[in-house]
């Protein structure tokens, strides 16, 4: 029995080495997989961190805006601003109203902040109305900037068809809802 064990010893050694090598390959594979998983997880955490940081910056800007003392608001709707359905182009009347506002702000030489709100009537989808409201607010902001109001003193927000000031059941009501509101904060 001792003799046959001695004869099997080299074969057992080879099997033992093969088992160890197989174990090493498995350990290497597991380590590679864990490393890849950690890299993906770190990338996700970085993406969440960036998103959280962006949200924090927006919240800080909103807080600054909320802390500002309300001075007055200017509503530019159908009486001064004629936005045809589906359009963000400023009419001559709209440009005149915005130019008057810009001149007043520059003459007062106050360090004010403007929030420019864009609205629509209820014609079209909610998503397209939000885009249109944003385009209207952006058009007003660009015009005010060209009049000498610094861009970093303004922000825009789109409300779309939310917060109508008149019923959307008549052409006159819808025209009043296609508006820009400029909030002046001190």
C-alpha cells in the first residue's frame, strides 16, 4: 500500500497544482469582475453626484430669487404683446413694451433681478406649450439683454398653459393667456 501511494504521489502533485492554478484563474476572474463592477458603480455615483450638484445650484439660484424683495411685475399680454398661436416672435408692441421696461430699469440704476415667465393658451399638447412658453420667455430675455440689461440679472421660466388668466374657451381669452410676465425683484 505504501508502494502504490509513492507511485501516485507525482500524479497527486500534478492534480494539486492544477487545482491551485484553476483556483487562481477563478480568483483573477472574480477580481476582474469586481473591479469592473466597482468602476460601473463609481461612474453611477459620479453621475448622481453631478446631478445632485446641478440640482443644488438650481436650488441656490431659486433661493436667491425667493429672497429677493418683490418690486413689481409687468404683464405683457394681448394688450401690448401679440403672440399669435404657436409663435414666440415679439411684435413691435411687445418690443416697445420691453424697451420701455429696460429704459426704466436702466434709469433707476437699481441692481434688480428679472424673472421672465412665459405662458401659452391651451392649444396644442402640454409639452409643446412648455417649449413655446420657454421660447417666448427666452425671446423677451434676449430682447432685454440687447437693450442693456445684463443677462446674469435675468432668468426665464416656462409655465406653458398652466395658470391661465382668462378662460381658454374664447379667442379673446386664449389671446390673454399667450403672455409674458416680468417679475422685478430687488
